[in-house]
């Protein structure tokens, strides 16, 4: 239920990059779990028809009777759509492939870009007392991603530390600018986080330097290393911070959560994890 002692409103963050394979879902899962470990009540909204975030948090397909699709259309109340996970303080609205037809089905809906905005601002959702809502966007700039941006306070961009990484950012930035001008003037870029980083690789170092030169303070100080434990964790339906808490990937995602909170001028409500 809601925490009446909270001094800050819930922050809604879309995790987006139209390029696939950049660690978007992995970042959403592990950032959410890390925020939960810090004591923040966190909701993950799986807006990707692949449903990988749901699978990665142990939500079996058979248990996804009420999903993001029904939640988006207003056919489901928050208490029907939201499911607990095995991580304390972390809950999820799961997804199925039903979402893949949303672009076509919603095309004639006058409020098609504001459906998630309305869903996340239902009075009933306040009863859950979430501090953070993270939205795992699909790897494309479609209607679902636009819904996420319209509904969010900010956009977090995972950026793979590989060649051409920066080239795909321009279209994403244009989309953010368009959403800001047309539907959500308060939308901002939360930051860019470098993923799959290999400090031994000159290319990773060059991508980092280029990103910091071009984007400056938008780039998080924390980088997420290429780590086998991060890759293994989804097959066990666990965040890496639960699967292998001492791994380099776990340490990095916990550091990212703390940096995110610090950027927003908040202090952790529970000690270090």
C-alpha cells in the first residue's frame, strides 16, 4: 500500500533504444531489482511483445492471464495486472505477444498515444506506493514506444559499446524531441548508460570516449561490463544481482541504481546493498 511518509512523487522512466541487442531488457530488469534492493518500491512495465522482462523475472507464460495489453486498453485494474516477483519491492505488469498487434488495433483510437499515460495515472495505482516505474520498451520506435515516452518523466538509453553505437541515437533523440513538442513537454533524457563494455577492448574505450565527448554529462559514470553472469541470469529467471550478487555485472547495476537516485537528488532509503 502507499507510503504516506514518501516526500518524492513516483518517477516513471522509459528504457528505450530502437536497436535490438543493446542490453535494454537486461538493464530494465537489473536496474529495477537494484532500486528495489535499495528500498524503493519499483514497478516494471513490460511493453515489449517478446515478454523477455517477464520471463527474466520468473513470470511463466501460463500465469500471464492479465497483461500489459489489457492494462494499456483500460480493460484491467492495476491490482489485476500487477504481479509480484521473487525480488522484494519489485513487481511487474507482464507482457505477451498480444502486444504485437497493438499498433494496428490502436491506430483509430483518438487517444492512442496516451493510453499508457492514463493507465499509469489511475488513482488505484497510488495505493501501491511505487517510487519508480520502469518501462521496458520494444526495440523499435513504434506506437508502444511513443506511449512509453508520453507516459514517462524521462528516457534512459542503454548504448552498446560497439561500432556504430552512436549512429542509431539520432533517430531516438528526434523521436524524444517530437514527443516533447507534441505530447509531453516535460520529457527529458535521463541519461545514456554504456552496456556490454570490455575495458580490454580498444573499441569499447573509443565508443565511451566518443559518447562522453558528444553527450557529456548525459552519459552515466557507471558502465555495465560484458559479463558472463549477466548473460546466464535470464536462463534462471533471475536478475543477476540475485543470481550472482558478487559478480562484476551485479556490482555495476547496483552502482547504476545509486547513481540514478543520486542524479535525482534523492538519498537511498536503505543502506548499501
